[in-house]
C-alpha cells in the first residue's frame, strides 16, 4: 500500500494517521472531547506536580 510506504519512509512519520473522512471525523470528535476534559480538569491536572518539577 503506497500510503503505508509513504508514512514509513517519511522523515517525520505521523504517530496517528486517520485514513478516510469517516475516520478523520471520529478522530477529531475524540480529540475534541479529550481537549474538553483537559480544559475542565486543568487545575487538577496541573496541580499534581512535585515541587521539583518545573512547568
């Protein structure tokens, strides 16, 4: 498959490669929900660092 070869031979291959419009739409929906969770829980997420961790 040409797409697989192109991704495998790329200088910076993608970590995720949602192929097709339906897959792309589902991926975008999933990542939007994840971003919303981060936004909603930002204070909790960022409040868990140890004192020796620089932000």
